[in-house]
C-alpha cells in the first residue's frame, strides 16, 4: 500500500479516536496511548491490528477482506490519462483502491450506480496536474478529502444532506493547478 494511503488511514483512525475522546468515551491517558500506537504502526497489518485492539472500525480501504498487505496491493488499479478524457460510469468499481494519474486531462468518476449499497468503501489516490476532476456520488455518501497538496487548485465538496448510507469515498494524493468538484445527486 502506498505510504500516502497508509498515512491517510492513520489520520482517519486518529479522527475517530479524537471524536470518541471528545464525547467522553476515553480518558486522556488512553487517548494519548491510542494516538501514539496508531501513529507508530509501520504497515497495514499493524494498523489493522491496532484499530481492532482499540475497538475501532477496520480501515476504510478494507471493507471485508483480511488485512494482508499483498491482497490490498493486488486490489490496486492504476489509471493514467495525458491530454485526454477519462470517463468511469456505470458499475465500474472492481477494486477497493484506485490510483489516477492525470496531466492536462479531464476525468469524470460517476458513482451514482452505487446508491443504496450500504457500507460501500473506495479509496481514490489522485495525482492531478493541470486537470479537471468531477466526481458524482449519490446523496448520503461521505466524501473524505485527505488531499495532501492542492497547489493553485480549487476543491468543491458540499454535501446536500446528511450521511446515511455508511458509504465512504476517501480521496488522497495531490492536485496542482487543477479543479476537483464533488457533485451529490
């Protein structure tokens, strides 16, 4: 698994732990130990074990599979587009992790066919330069923006309603001189 994706998942788990602490579900000492253990996890297996030991949900990129690193790497689909158009529509999701490399291109990822599929999880790692990315999701999906870099770029992600389907799209990576727009339909 890419280091950026592992770091993004650590951040997600730390957010969950912080929320539990803020609701009074943990004491300060337990909170500090949990954050330290998650941060120090060197790989996918260790992170999954720590999350399980702490009683938190399994990683978002791991909807039901075991926590073997090799299985997750095999479930990675890489797509590239240079000076063109990339369109993914219908029931196109065949993996849990997509890596998109875009340069001077436009991409449209349509996830509306997955409406009503409770527990849907997808990790999209973007590397976009001078590109336009449009992602269409059903209302009720949660789109987590974990982009590490957004130089000279615009990101629009405004959910219309509440998140009710327990469906998550995790966006990681970087965009430079690009536009990312999430549309809820």
